[in-house]
C-alpha cells in the first residue's frame, strides 16, 4: 500500500468521522443525542430534539465534511477521489471516537456526491425532497434517492463512479436496515418539518 493511499484514506476518514450532531447538541442544548430518539448522531435525529437550527447546522456540516475531504483529495491526489469519498463516508458511519457507532451517512454521502458529480448531487437533493414531501419518511427518501443516483450513474459510463455508487448504496441499505423493518411494519417515525 502506497503512502499516498494511506494519507488519503486516514485523512478523509478522520474528517468524515467528526460527529457534528453529537458536538452541537452537547454544546447548545446540553444533551447527548445518542440518548434521544433513534440514538443516531445525524441531522434527522437532531431534529427530534425540537431544535431546527441545530439540525440544519448538523446537516450542513455533515455535508461539508464529505465535500471537504473529496475536494482536498481532488486537488492533491485526483486519482484517489473515490477512495477519499469512501473513507469519509465510512468515517461518518463508523467513527473511531464513538466506538464505531455513528450516523447513517446520507448527508456526508451528499457532500461527497456534490464534488464527484454536481449533476448527480442535485438530482439526489431534488429526489430526496420530493420523496420526503410525499411520504414524510427521511429513511425512505434516502434509500430511494441513493438507488436513483446509482441507476442514473450508468449514463456516465464511468466504472469507478458506478462502483462507488453501488458500494455506497449497499451501505446506505445496511445503515437503514432497522428503518426498513419499521417501514414494513408501518411504525417508522415521520419527519416533522
């Protein structure tokens, strides 16, 4: 394994693993987000605290850390951007600081996607908003939108991009496995915007 690969993987993982949801809720509302709602550190669970401002800030920072990791790699090691994206994505889901128990990765995935392909990133945003507006389920919006992006990516005819989006889609399915069960049993919480 080359030094460049190690540098990119470790730096992207560390950037992706910053738990903004946990940090912001502890600073501003003096609560541990891991003891609220789904116990997840992501923006959707932060929204369950009733503080929309902190939820929006969590969302933006989780998107930004994904974008930042890939953008930095794109400048210095452009041939390793997909590795960088995967490392940042995994960092959010499995942060070493929280015993590898992080968020579901969707906001960070979006941040990465916006750098890899602005067009696909915008399509993801639009499809997520539309599905969430219709169904009121954040989890369903995330799953379907990431599937849509994977399918559309084949128009790009880019093996690395296609492979990356397939892997991330499978991981998003995995992180939403409990949500899928709740959706099936019709007990999944709806988002309240």
